[in-house]
């Protein structure tokens, strides 16, 4: 019995020995060779992609929310949706500065364009004047054409004590752009963190909603920044001050840098 076990063990060891001798020689080397080729070619592809990226940074789409006159005519709030919403709502205004939201979002968008171009990005704005009539759906479509990401700029309105900044991002169950959720969510968190760190504003976090027309029509990662409360005296004055605007613009640009890092 002992002998038998011994010879079985021996046979097993021999087989194992034979396998270690044979296996490494033929298939592994062939496999190794293939791997080496693959690694070299993917490395090459990566290098050319990286150098291409260095030459051409992404194109950032910015939508300064609202416009000189709102448009209450309706449009579907998503592709194929039966829910109709106003093409462009009126927006809020500054309790202290009396500045309309559409003017504030335009000021920040124009300064942000300059800042981002200085950092090597290309920038597309949905509007560079207040005297336009562009619906939220049309704004999304314009940015879809040539941009890599879309950032929608707004300011909040509520009771006088509400203060701070927040993002509005679509959910992972959005019927139109669920596939963009991870990227949109990353973009949202990069921007709100950098924005609040640059401005010292209260970070109200990310609100998730799927009823925003300008977001639902997007085909690129998209987020909406509520830059602060125009109905709060302190936020309102800060957002119209030179120091405040410089910090706001730096914060948003830093957030975009962080997203692409
Ligand atoms: Zn707004």
C-alpha cells in the first residue's frame, strides 16, 4: 500500500515536473511574445494620445443661465419627453446689488472663458450678450456639437438666510443621459469642492435631479453650478465684487483642471 502511494505520488510529481518543464518553454514564451508586442503597441498608442492631448486640451462648454428676457413658450424637458417646460425661466436677482441673475452669470462666464483659455482650453459659450433668445434645449444642443463637457452657471434665490453654493447633477437613472452619470458626478464634485475652497463659500453639496431641460438634452458630461444666493446680502455682494468674481472664476477653473487630472 505504501509503495503504491509512493509510486502514485512519484507519478504525480513526475507529471508536475514534466508540466513545469514543458509549459514554460512553449506556450508561455509565445504568450510572452504576444504580450510584449501588445504592451509596446498600446504604449505607443498611449504616448501619441498623450502628446495629442497636450497639444489640444478639451473644449469646455459654458452656459450662462437665463437671458435678458425669459421665454415662457414651452419645449420638452428631454428627448421624446411629454413633459413641457418654459424655454428659459426669468431667474432671480440681487437683493442688495439689484443685479439680474442673467447679468451675473454672463459676467462670470466671460471671465471664466478668459481664464480657461489662459490655461489652454478651448471654450464655447452659449451666449456672450444678454440680448438673445436661446432655449435651454438649444443651449444643450449648441454645446453638444463641439464641447467635451458642459457647465451651466446659475445663482440661487430663496429666503434671505440661505447661503452658499451647490451643484445640480442628473442621477444614474436619468432616462436620457444615465450613461454619463459617473462623469457628470465627478465633474460636479470637482467643481463644487474647488469652488468652495477658492471662495470660502459654504459647500451645500450636490443635488440630484432629472427634470432640468438643459441637462437632459446634453450628450456630454454636464453639471449646473448654483454659485451662491442672490437673495442673501452677503453672497450677493460677494458675487459682484472684483475679489469675489476672481475667486469664483479661479475655483471653477481649478475644478475643471481637477476633473481632467
Ligand atoms: Zn437660474
